[in-house]
C-alpha cells in the first residue's frame, strides 16, 4: 500500500474542464470521472466498467444506489469512453490495476472513508485482481459477471502473449457477441448506437485479461474482503465456469457469497425487468447483511 500511496501523490488532483471531471495518472494519462453525489448518502460505491463500454452506461445502476443511500463514482478506463488515447491500448500490462488504485484512493480521500468497490466483466477482473494484490482495500467488493475465464481457444492466448512482445497495441476486433449482453433488445440497440462503445482490443490488453483471469481464479483462497459474486449462468461473453472455479477456491475463506442466475445474460444489471429485479434483490440483501 505504501507504493500505491506514492503513486497517488504523483497523480494530480481532479480537475474540471468544461463541466467535466478528470483525474491525471502518474504517467500523464487522463481519466474521465463521472459522479452521482448523494446529499443524504450514508456510504459510497466506485463502479469499474467492462471491456468496450464506459461509465455512462451505469446511469440506472447509479440511480438505484442513490435511492439506497450510496453516493456513486465511476470512470472511463484508459482506452475507453471519454478518456483519451488509443482504444483498448495499454502502456504497461498492469495499467488498469494502477489506474484503479489511484482512482480508488483519490475517491476514498475525498470521501473521508473507503467506498464499496463494484466491477463488471473486465472491470470485475480488474477489481478482484487489485484486491488480491493488495492495491486497494475496500470494505466490501461486488463482482458482476467477472471476466475470469474467456471462451477463446488456448492458441489465441498464446498468440496474444507473442504479439504483446512484438505488436502490443495492434488494433484487433474483440469478437464479443453483442446479442449476448442482455435479453432486453433496447439495451442491445443502445449499445450498438453508442459512439463511446467500441469493438476493438489490443494484444497487450487481451493478454492482461487472460493472465489476470487465470491468476485470480488460482488465488481465490487469498480473498480477505467480504465479496458478493453475481454470475450469469447463460453468459456468452465470458465463461461462467471461471466464476464457479473462483467460488470453489474462495469458499474456505468465508468471505465470498456467490449467486448464479442460470437463465440470465452477461449484463445482469441491464437485463429485462424480471431478471434485473432478482439480481438487485440479491445485491440489496447482501448490502444490508454486510453493512458495518
């Protein structure tokens, strides 16, 4: 944590430009911040989005948290959304972990207390890897369809590792089946028509996802933070077997609560109303039971 504290001091304070809120990382990368402040909030949550999307897609979830007494912050990860730079590109393999640590510590300092951490898909992978590494120490962690295992063939894993050494930021199509995001066709149409959503990935980012997913599953036994894992049993974007294996490895820690929704698709918080209501009910029950 001392190393991360140093990185946090190197990052500039948040800055408003044309009404937008930005935070600059130690390497000069600027990240776009999005806040939903709650005047009567008793707690707060930091949301980490997934591959190809951005923080603005969490408006409905943020409003749900606000209604339950949580202030909310999210941010566009580097190479995503309104944050500048090549789409899906990383300078170093651990950039997303370092960025999360800086954003989290900055938000915690501004609040005067550490917030809940919630990550979806790739954001869930970033969140859990950062927690397992001790880069962030949230009081509670929520993982939504975390990208712990992909459907990609082993040879693609090996290719990503090779290209990371030769062409690390070569733009490639991510090949994710968008019709597996949700059963709600309005969600699919909104994603496809959103200019801030992208379909690209780079070898270095893909290699990070593959490696961090495998290592997080193996390190499940090291979990020391109260964690809620929400997984879509009919997920077509990430392989839910990764969440099941992580659950098995973390079971003995007594810190993990797992909930699998067999018929739901990848974006649990953007499912049709019946499915979404089930997911939010489980989340609310866990939040109430684990609140200190």
